[in-house]
């Protein structure tokens, strides 16, 4: 499986690029949004990739972040959503916009993507709404995974001492609350409103992970 490609951008097409990797050219299909953000021909470029395998076809699809790649793979699980529709949705909304639209049940935003009709947009919302908080909860780490043209070497560091179990539990709960708060703010909720909702549901659900906190907070803040 080819997970990432780094090389020189040799050519730009309407929906794909040619990347030269040490003399081997790879055609990588990208969304309109990703294509617009890529550097000029002859410059270094790096993309996370997903390989589509068919009986008579092999296609590489490229993404600037691991988060966008994860949304592509999730969208492809919906019946009727092929690679073309998934890339159209991501090209129209971006990774954060897809998460926001699905979590809030905003089918019209999904439908704005070329080739996506109202029935398919509703199916995407219905099938992915329960899964969206999990992707959004991990969004901070996945967004941080932005493809770079040069590899980053990390030296081995001493193994940290294991904290006490009580500290581990507190740190885990704090991390879950922070991730949930970040996801809600990305959805457009105010910092204060989101923080109050997360604090409330975290008190009721002390062992909940970030995805569960997001779902509970959204229910709490939903219009009555």
C-alpha cells in the first residue's frame, strides 16, 4: 500500500497531478481544493495517498492531511459514494467542512458538491452521523499530520516514567474534554458555550471518550 508520495511536481491536470519520485512518475488524483493549494510545477510536493484497486484499474488519490484521507475512506463506505463523489465533496467542503455538515445534519452543504443529489446527501448524513464525532475527536492529531516534502527525523528520546494510575485517568479525561471542546469550536459553537456543555456532560459521563462527549454536548446544545 502506498501511503504517501514525496517528489517533484512535474505536471498539473484538471483533477490530477504527475509527481516524479526519483525518476518514476506517479499520477495522483486530487480534489479541486487540494490542486489549488499545491505548489508550482518543478517544486517539491508531498501528499498522503489512498490506492483504489479495481479489476482493470489502479488509481492513487492524494490528500494534504491524514484527516482528509480518513474522511475520504469513510465517505467511500456509503453506498453510492465512489471516489469521484468523495473527492467532489472534499473539494467543495474540505475536511473540516465535511465533519461540520455531517455532524450537524446539514445535507444541503453536502449536496453542494458536483454530482451529489439530495438522496445521496441524506444517505451520507444518516450513515455517517454516528461515526463523525470519532473522526472529529481525532481531528487535531490527524490534521497535524500534514504531508511535507522532506522527511522529519526524530531522535530516540528516553522513555518517560509511568505516571500513577490515578494521574493517567485524570489526564485521559482532560484530553477527552479538550478534544471534544476543540471539535465543537470547529463546528462553529462559541468557546464559552462549548466549554460549559463539555464540562456538564463530562461531569455526568466521567469515563466517556471524546466522541461520546461530543455527541452528548451536541444533544445538550440542540435547540429545544
